[in-house]
C-alpha cells in the first residue's frame, strides 16, 4: 500500500472509530429502554414477539431502499441485534 493510501486508510479508520463511539452510546440508550420493556413482561414467553419482529424487518427494508443502503446488510444487522436483545431479555428476566 502506498503511503498516500495508508494515510487515507488511517483517516477512514479514525472516522469509523468515532462513529463506533456514537453507536456505543446509542446501544446503551437502547439497552436502557429494553430494560424498561422487560420490567413490563410477566412471562418469558412474552419476550419473543414474532409479529413485531416481522414488522421491524419490513420497516428496515423500506428505510434501506429509501436511503440506498444494501438491504441484506441492514436486515442482517437488525436480525442479529433483535436476537441479541432477545437473549439479553431471557438472561435478565425475573419472575414476578
């Protein structure tokens, strides 16, 4: 890699690092909301709402098309995030 491209790569990676810092803060906010949602659930079976998951993924597809983002990429990111939060809820569910 040329020195010029190495510098460009460094600058781009720096931008990614800064964006990752913003994403971490957003994930923290989302997690706090999920914790409040979890408090409202009375049973572990309430954790997975297949209808809502379907609605979310359809919405993400529309937003991806509108914003010219790869549909497969955004769908995969959201699916993984949804299932990560389902796992989080299951691990943190407390019987009432």
